[in-house]
C-alpha cells in the first residue's frame, strides 16, 4: 500500500482478511501512520520503492492528482513489470492513468468503493456489500472483479468512456447531499433541538431511497449545485 489516503489501510485490512499477505505500507504524516498502527499494527512501514518492489499487488492510495505521477515514477524505476497488479482508488480517473505500468506488462486497475472512508474499522462494516466501481482492460476485468468481491463488495464495471460521467455524478451526489443534510441539521440545532441528526436522519434516508428508485428528469450538475 502506497499513500496516506484513509481508504488505503481499510482495503489492505479487508484483503488481508480475505487471505492476502500484506508486505508493507509507504505512508507519511502522523494521522496516516496512526491509521496503520491501529488497523494493521504488524505491517512494516517502508519506502515506496521497497513496497512496490516486493509486492505482487500495489495499491496506490494517493490523491487523484498524484496517481499518474506516482505510477510513472515507480515504472521508471523498473518496479512495475509483467503480472504486477497496480490498483488506484480515485473515482475521478479510470485505468488509463496507469498506462505507464500497463506498457511494461503490469495489470492496471481502477477500483473505487462507492462510499466515504474514515480510515477506521467502521469502514470495514460499510464496505461489505458496497458497490465497487471497477475499470480495467477488458481481458483483465475478471481480476478487478475478483479483487472487489474479496473486499466484500459488489463489482460494477465502469467503461473508460463512462468515467467522466461517473466522476461527475459521484462528486455531485457527495457534495450536494452533504450540504443539504448539514443545512437541515443546522436549522434544528439553531432552534435548540437536541440531537438533530437523530431527528432528521430517518427522513433523509427515506428521501434518498425514494429518489434512487424514481424516474428522474435530466438535470445539469451546475443547476443542481446552484
């Protein structure tokens, strides 16, 4: 596992529970190190090069803007060769950002559990039965799907041509729903209502379920966030 995003140790832990052997983690920062020490206390912390060299599967838990840069850097060092599996977890990019590794014979996979991560053991419970968006070259899709199943989730294939729409939908749903819920909770809190989240939670969940299964008119993302 390379990178300090909260999703990293959670997926590593889930794969370990599925029977994979963990080699090491390359992380920086107090919070990221604490997450490793809490979820994976026996996992060695090492350099990116050391982790990538020894592992058969390398998980890039880095921000979307860094995925291609990290991949190309490790590829240039000769660390991503044939049969090495390279996975990134950003919802914003497909497997094409891992093209440098793919050209050396590695297996490039974009794998994104459709959920928010806290980097704690609670995420492991949410991960079970969560939809996991997967993308890979068509002959390699079974590998991506198998990895998603091992996490306990349900794989859902996103084509490279669909990635921009998926990324936009994910961003809109994430930011818009959070904003609306926070506004509703804030109204109740300002009115002096105790535990406003407990009061507003049921209506939020029921409204989301209703919206998910009703036909919806085509809506421009910019209008939705206006």
